[in-house]
C-alpha cells in the first residue's frame, strides 16, 4: 500500500488505502494510537477480508499529514473532521470506523459530530472518560519532555506502558518497531495531540445512545486503558461485543496481530 495524499483547503491528509478508487468494496477505517502513525496498522493491512477496503489515515500532524500553523484552539474533533473530509473526498458515504487509544477518542468524536458516516464502530484499547487530573498532569510532563528531548525522549518514557509484559519478554522486535514509529513523528504533531487529548470531553453519556454494531477490543495486559475500562464501556453500549486479547498490552493490534485480526474479521463478517 502506497501512501496517498488528499488536499483539503490548506491542509494535507496522508493515508494508506488498500484499493484506491474501488467503489465496489465496503470500507473500514482504522485510526492510529498516540504517538504512532498510519503504519501502526501494517499487520492489519496484510490481512484484509475479501470484499473490504481498508483506509488508515495519518492523523493531523502525524506521518505525512500537515498540522495547523496555529496550535491555539486544538480539539479532538480536529481528527474527526479530517476523517469526514477524507471520506467525502474519496466519495465514501459510510464506513466502519475503528480506533485504538487516541484513535478511539477520535472515533468517539466522529460519532458525536458526524454519526451518519459510521456504519459500525471498533473501539480498541481506549476509554470514553476524559483525562483524570493525574492523567492531565502526566500529559503536561510529557509536553515538557517533548520540548527537552523530542520524540526519542517520548519513546523512552512511553515504551514500558505501551507494550504488555508478554511482548516485552518474548518479542523484542515489536519494541524496536514501535520505537521507530514514534521517532518518525514530529515534535509539533506530538505536542498537538497531547493538547487535544488533555482537552477532550467525557464521552460516557454517548455510549448508551450508540445504535450501530460495536466491537470493543482490549489487551489483557493493557495498563494504560485496563480491561476493566473496556468491560464497562462494552456494557454501556447496547449489544456491543467485547474481545479480550491474551498476551497483549496497549498496542494489541501489533502485539497479537493474529488474535486482533481474527476479532476484526469476525466482526466485519457479521455486518
């Protein structure tokens, strides 16, 4: 999959597309975690079910997507707006929208702002609540770290939390891959995303109103968004399916790709 570029107004959205221009296929969109990029979804790109087209955008500022010149009024809805613009540009009226961690926050913002484009929802290793005071304090520390040490400092700080114990002990290649993905990102993208996540609203009240099929996925060893959070979220969404992935931490799609792909493929097959 080659990176494609879509120009909307003065901004550029970069994305990977498994079948550019093929309107005969149904579409699903996967939104990446912080602070990675569309390449996070490589294991899913290699496992696309028949009849489906996968689109994975670089969220604003990440990968090849541009960030705003002014970082004043940043909101998590910026990411959602870019997805709406991209789908419109590609003439995709409705799609299954999935997001992991920060991508899940963007998916919930999309649900709030443009529910008409969502055919079904996948929420992976994410949460509906806003940041706690402690969470906001951690993000402020991360902002200071970006300013001091750039993306490599962020990678060093986050690595122990992003991956589960099983991955760290048995699959060092994943750690190297994630570190590389983080170091590829610009300090501006990382800073912008931290501000957006800090200021995102609580979406808990939205969950019982969800009317589309919903899959909630969580790594059993996820410390950042623990399985308990996902269980509560799945219980709040009418008819939601919960899949817990053994041997995975926060980046369950990279840590246990076969189990993640199986859950995703089974969900898409039922739609």
